[in-house]
C-alpha cells in the first residue's frame, strides 16, 4: 500500500524528498494508517526521506475518552519513533462565543492549530487522512446541500499546503493495511452519533447504497465527482474569459446587464460566482438557492437588491449588475450584524401542532415561498399582506404605527422580493401564515431582535 500512496503523492506533487510534513493524528484508523505509511515511505529504500511530525488536537470534549486518545497517540508515536505534539483547544467555549456547532468549531480550531504548528516547525505540508469513502461522503453531502459543480467535485488531493495522501485508497484498504502491520486504533464515540449529518451518510446512506443498490456505488460517486470537477474547471475558464472581456472592478465587481442576459443561465451562474469571489473568496454558505435568487434579480426592476452570505449585496442597476460589500455606517453595521444572526430552519408540521407566540421567533408556510429570501431594511415598493387579501406598503404601515422616521431605516425586514414576510419586532404577512394545510414550516429566529423594534 505504501507504494500506491507514494505514487499518488508523486502524481500530485504533494511532497519532495527531504521535505517536512506534519501529520494530523486523531488516533482513529485512518490517521494511524496515514502516519504509518508516511513513516514507511520515509524508511524504504525506494521511497524518499521525510521529516515527519505528528500533531494531535485535544478538543476538550468527550472527557476521559479524549484523554485516552492522548495516551494512545503518545504510545503509537513512541512505537513508530515519530515526534508528537499535543495541542489543547476549548472547542465548547469557542462554539458558544462564535455561535458555531461543536462539529464546525472543532474543525475550525483543529485546522487553525495545525497551521500554527506547521508554521512554527517550518513544515511545508500538512497531511490529513481523508480517503475515497470520505470523498464519496463529501460529494453526497454537497449534493443534498444544493452545492454546484465545484462542491460535487469533492475533495482536492492538494489545497494550498494541505495534502491528502490517502485520497486514492479506500477505507477497506486502510483497515487491511492496519491488520497487516498489527496496528490498533481508537474509536471516537461521536462517530456513531446520528445527530451529525456526515455520520448519517457514512453509517446509513452509503452502506444502504452499496449493499442494496450497487456494490460499486462509492466508485461511481467518485467518478461522477471527477466529471463534475472537470466540468467546473471548464466553466470557470469560460466565465473568466467573459469576465476579462466585459467585467470591471470599480472598485467592486460590475458587469453589463446586456452581457449577462446574453449568456446561457449556467454561464451566468459562473459569472455570478466569479463576482462573489472577487468581492469575498469565502463561498462556503452560497448554495443553489442563492444562484436562483441572483438569476431572478437579474430580471427585476431597477434598484432591486439581494443579500448574500458574507455580508455581500447584489444590486440590479439600470444597465449594470453589481455585487458589493455592505457599506459601513451605523445603520448598515446594525443590518449586517443582525442579518448574520438570523437563523432559518425548516421542519415538517406535526398533526395538530400549535404555533407559539414569540416576538423574535416566527413561523411561516415554507411551501408558499418561491424565490430567495433576504434580510434587509426597507426598499421602495415593499409591502405586507393583510387579512382579507389586501396589501399595505411598508412605509404606510410605519406611518400608521407612528414609528419615528429615524427608526424606520433600522428595522429589519425578511422579504421575498418586495413581499415582506416579517417586519421584525412588529408583524408578519398574512399570506405566509401557518394554516391547517401547511406541510412544511420555516422557523426564523433573530438574535438580538429586541434592538430593532417593539
């Protein structure tokens, strides 16, 4: 197996002879195999010499089990004659402070710790133990999240200084290698927790596919991911060429509406992506629904806007289409802060479920929502639906409620186009209210909403 991994390392130019590599070591089967194979590559005459250091990150979770993991990796590294650094991070505290899930906080702190250690040691590369099954799992996860072709391509063998030497081998090959070398590992009990989406995919969906649908399901998923990746690269190049011809940074990305409208919708989506990348490279939270919203915005009236993840705003101007950062200033800062603290969740309505009253958590009929939602302040043309089917302009509503003019620009709205679902702190639209026929409910919570209405 070490030769197979070495060939993969050489193919993707992951490491150079004599280079330094930091190996992420959790103590699980995959990371134990990674460290063992890297050590063998360095020791074998046909391999090449590497300076290897293992790093284990203790998340401050799982109590005695996590301490057991530390003892295990210490013994393993002593057995393999590999230096080890154990780093401690307060994942629970970080999650509380930043509003992340424990899973996301753990991932962020783990990679931050690895990068800091690599910089301090002078390591050129950080090796992590993702393999083929992990990649198939990632592709499925991105598929159900609504990712585009880039997400469906799965993991990259190399991403900056992060390398994945085991991405060309399967979980079964890893277990076979450990058995051959008589190496043990430890199990993280949270890997069996089905509250985590990835665990459901790993423990339920992939086994179901391979056992009952197609034994080569993982192989076929990876093949589809590779094709998606090739298509994504081609479309990126096409969009980049169009952008070079017609796009401008002034100083933020802007392009002619006529150029956009002349393109195929798929190419347009890549131009949208290009513009967002030029404004903010973090596209993790951008999904298919956002691209659909941008497509809809393209054909709406002049001055229409749409909020995007990362504090970006798309604007449909008279002859141009622009993506900008939200401007600074008291009102804009408040809007950005609260828009990023809006939590939206959907769930199926249970029989005879009663909807509670809560001023800063509201519930809507999800099936009535057809376009992309935005969290913003008022715009010309905004209206709210009234009982009996009537409509009232939001400006008129503020006047009738005697809302001071200075406060009107600070009150947040949840809107689908100009149809306002919720004037935060005040009322919701009659059209989107839950009825006996509602099947799927959208729950929206605004943290800190008390500052934006009564």
